[in-house]
């Protein structure tokens, strides 16, 4: 690698705002993660509830969303929800796409959050639920006070995996007209094929920097929060 | 009796089909021979791997097992002049972002894929041609007369493909107040245009003409016809390729014998699009 190559590589960062693109992905991931956690928790409660129609609805949601490619969901958000049905989530043109992408990412990953939580529920011994019933708690109180707190602690590691997948999947938002890393990468390759490998490497390293701490944090958290049984 | 008659009919059909098939094969052989005799080195062996787009109607398009479009027609002509028969061409999909890498890694021998010649690209790959000069233009709804050029896009919604040069140019140079929708492909953009959520789609005029010419869009959209850039479509070759001059010679011949115009009319003519005649047909540039 000669000096000229290094100079060309560094000139990329003057031409393109790589950090801003990564910041968009981080924002997408954060908003989508919060919403997905809420929807996913509701779904998990539905799937363990004693009401058959709720269980059925929850299972249908998870099966449908989990088996639909994310790109299709995001493109549907733009071409279907906004394009055909006229759904606008913001009066600002670009913010609208950002929110549609957050929506798409959230509903997709909610299915995986639900499954992670259900795996957490499976770590809670059946005796706990029976004991909760025995002291006179209804389903909702038992779930809220006894089962879910333990389920969350048992599901930290799988939830962390969902978050990591979500961060990387946020690149799909490029399909929904959000100016983020994968879109910027395509632009950079289009204009600067002379440093194509350096471009790939930049984004690969960028994701490693974001994702590795998440992995380390959830692993250590899952150890510290694990319920000793 | 009925069953026997059916059997006879089926046999007849089968025989006819076989006949037609063998006829086709003969034709293919003929062209291969013709190609071989025309080149000085007595025809080429093996296959020629040609990179094209698979998803650009009118230019490079995969239609079942067939490949159609203007890029494909030029590629076939050039391949024949290099001594490769139609059955010796292997079509390879060359998406925009992968073109340089495919040439550098010798995954393809040449690329005909709306490949604009630029200085940055010349640093890593070679180019023959140009075989066509396109210009950036706009595709609008057939009944929309309010847009006649990029300046009219102020405050309107514009669709282009993620990572393409074209939309950013409009935002930077013509109308800063344009709302930009980026989609994975032009098909999605045309969908949004037909649905009325965007007012225009932008990219090179010949690509737009190809989109406008497909039956599903005919009569619904039109190319504005006011190109505002110059894109020289070249044949992508590995750097310092030996066949560059031969490719240039073939392109020149194709333009001179009229096949070039024929291929253009056949593939994008249905949209009513006429290429910029000041720049077309282009004169090939000597290989560096």
C-alpha cells in the first residue's frame, strides 16, 4: 500500500460524511429497539396468555413477520404505506422515511424479541407460575410480578443477539430512502472505485466498533442478572 | 380410435418441434462460423464472459433464458467481430457496484452495462468506446406538462436509485428544494411515479426510455427529452486489455453499417425516445 493510496483513502472522509451516516444507523437502531421491545413484550404476554385467540394472534404475527424478508417490509412501508395508502409520519419529507424505516425495523424485530422473551419464560420453572396462582394472583399479576421479571433476566443474552441483528439490519433502511451507511457506501463505490476495498473495510470496521461492545455488555449483564437457581 | 388420432397428432407436433429446434441450432452454428472467418486469427475458442445488467429493460434484461436490450445487441455484435459465436457468449450479471471488482478479478472479460467512462474508473479499469452518449433526463407522468427540465423540480418529489450519481446532481446544481426519494431499483421508482407519490424519476435518458418502453408502462410515462449531462457509455475491460482496439473497430463498424441504429430503434424506440443526435452516434476514442 503506497502513500498515494493512503492519501486517496483519507480524502474519502473529506468528501463523504461517514460518521453522520453511522449516526443515522445508531438512531434508527435505538428507536427501533425501544419500539420492538414494547411490541415484542406485548406479543410474548399474548403468546403465554390463557386466552386462545390472543395466543393465536400472537403466533400469527410472529410467524408472518419473522418469515418476511426485511427488505420487503421496508420497501412496503415506503411504496405501500406511504406510496399507495398515503401514510405520513412527518410533514418533513426525509423524516417521514426515517420514521417509516423505524416502523419497519420495529415490527420486524418485535417478532424476534417475542421469541427471545419466550425462551426467557421457558427458563422460569413451572412451579413459580403455580405458586403465583396458589397465592391468588391472576394471570396478569402473575406475569407482571413473577414470570416476566425472571424471564427478562434469563433472556438478556438472546435479546442482545436481537439488538446486534437489529443494528446490522438497520442498513436495510437504505431501501426506504434513508441516507445511512449502506446507501453512502454505494454512493462512495459509484464515485470512488479506486479505493473500493478501503471503503468496504471502513464500514466493516465501523460496525465492529459498534457491535462488539453490545455483545460484551449483554454477555456480562446476562451473567450478572442470571437468576441463581 | 380417438386415442390413436391423438397419438398421431402428438407425434406430428413433436416432429415439427424437433425440426424447428435443429433449424435453430444450424443457424447458431452458421453465425459462429461467420464470426470465425472474419477475424484475422481464425476465430476464438472457449467462451467470452460478458457482464451486463439483468434488470434494465431496453438495455440489459434477462427475459427467461434470453437476454435482450441495446447493451446486449452491441455486445453480441462486438463478440462476433472478435470471433465468438452467439453460443460462445456467457452472460454474467454485473451490478453497478461490482463492475470494477469483476473486471479486476477477471470474473468477466468485458462489461456492457450502461458503464459511464469516468477518470476515477479509468484508474482501475480500461474502457473501449464510447458506443453511446446518454444524458441525464427526467421521466414524468404522461399527462404532466409542468416539468420540462431539472429547474422545474423545486419543491417536487424526485425518485432515483440509492448510490447513483444523478439525483444528487439535481439537488446540487439545479433545484436545492427537491425532495429526494431513493429506492433500490428504477422499477420501484416507476411504481411510485405511476402511483403519483413522486413527480419525476431521474437517470440517463436511454435507461428511462427503456423503462417507458415496457408494455406495462406504455402510455403512462414519458421521457422529458431535455438531457442535461453527458454520459459516455464505454465497454469495461481489464486494465491494459489487448482487445481494446479490436472492440473499438467493431463498434465503429457497427455504427457504419447501420446495425447500431437498428439495435437502438428495436430496443428503446417504442417509447418515442430519440437520442441526442449532436453526440450520437459517438466517435470511439483511441485506447490509452
